[in-house]
């Protein structure tokens, strides 16, 4: 069974960048969301067991998504992929339940390292 | 009137994401400089001809009567890329006061320290932003030292077209919200037409690599 993977970012290029960086033989079923509101909806629909989440987005930002996932008790593994490189941003998202944080722009090597680190690959 | 070069939706999205990454870098530099956590917002970008800049600027500063503007030139040091232009950072008077308060400058704020503050913040923002833009389009940039273009004057006077060398402006609206209040400024990258064309080619190249 492929893993339902959600890529949530307001930039079309960033979404493509993440998709392009996915490990080649990773069995995933990819869904895209263009903002946090679409993102949380997709998670509710079971399309995001694994989520790559941007932070700065219109409608609902990444912090808001993490908050809602926590409140609603969804079992999503969330990795934040953001341009916000302040150390405190990382601390904040991890506190809100994110598994890890990857700096933008993402590349396949970085992504693979993180996925391997948590035994997700 | 200067002809406005346009970006396709893909190019705009691509450039916005590049600027987003760059502003994340600048936000981090600013956070370290101010010792506060900075909330980032999505930067808005658009291209305008420099003749329309005063009007666009008046809108951007929300009718502020007085602004400060700082200029900083940039150019690529790697051969053959030809990136060059000028960055302008525009501060509304209100933001400027907030910034001074954050830096605990309020007790000894005079024209000299105010200008120093503007130059420092400009340097932090433009170098972080432009370095990241340069990196993502694979060109290394160098900078001239920043200088004050307009100090506490109406927007139309601070950025009058005759003061500007380049014909095209890439307007980047930046808004940083800090834990104690907010601070916004606008960053403009002024470039000649041929550099915008170089930039567009670089964007297309980058976009192709993700197809």
C-alpha cells in the first residue's frame, strides 16, 4: 500500500521542488495542497499520513496546521520544509508536534537523510 | 512611459519562492540583529517601470507622508552573468520609530544614529536577500556600501525617477511581524531591462529543472 503523502505549500515551484526531491522508489500517493486550509482538509480525508509542510502560507499557515492536527488528534507524520531558518522556528514547530525541520530550498539528499534518520525509508 | 516587462505566472511564482527563501534568510539575520523572533509573511512581488515607481511607492507606504529610503548597489562578480542593479529599502516613519524602540535607541536618537540604524538594517536585509537570490540562480554578487537616498521626505521626492538609474523595478513587499509590534519595509530591486531578461532566463532554466 502506498503511503498517502501530502505536500502543502503555496508556491507551485516549491511543491514541484519537493515532489522532484522524493526518493525514486518510495511508494507514495502524492496529494498537493496550496494553503494550510486545503492542507488540513486533505489530512482529515486521510490523504496525509505523511506531510511535508511549509510555514508561511495564506489562509492558514503551517503553525496553524500543526495546531489543528494536534487538536483534532490526526496521526500525521509532519516534516516542516520552510525558508524560516530561525532556530526558534524549528523549536516552535517541534513543540507543536512536527517530527523535523528541513531548510528551503530542499534537495533530494537532505530529504533522504531526514527520512532515513527516522526509519521512514 | 517605460514599458513594463512582464513575468509569466510560472516565472512570478518561481521568483516569489526564491524571494521567500531569501527573506527567510534576511528574517533570521534581522532576528539575530534585533534579538527577537520574527514572524515571516509571504513576500509579494511585482515588476513596475521606474517612472511608475513613485506612485506604486505611495500606495505601498499606505499614504505615509514621510519616508526614508536607502540605496545599495549590487553586481555579479562571476563573469558572464551580468546581474547588476540597485536595491532600495523604504521605511515608513512609523516603522522606523518602532525599529528604533526595538533596538533601544529611543534615548539617544538623533539624525546621525537614525541614519546609522537605517544603513545597518538595509545592509542586513539586502545582503541576505540578494545573496540567496544569487545562490539560487547561481551567480555570486558583490555590494557597494549603502547610502541614504531620502531621509524623512515625501515618497515622491525620496524616489523621484530622475534619481534612479535603472528602468525596471522589481517591487518586493516585505512585512515582518515581531513579538513586540510590527515592522514593515519595502525592498525594491531596480535593474536595467537586459538584467530582467537575464533573470527571466534564469527562472525558466530553474523551472525546467523541476518539470
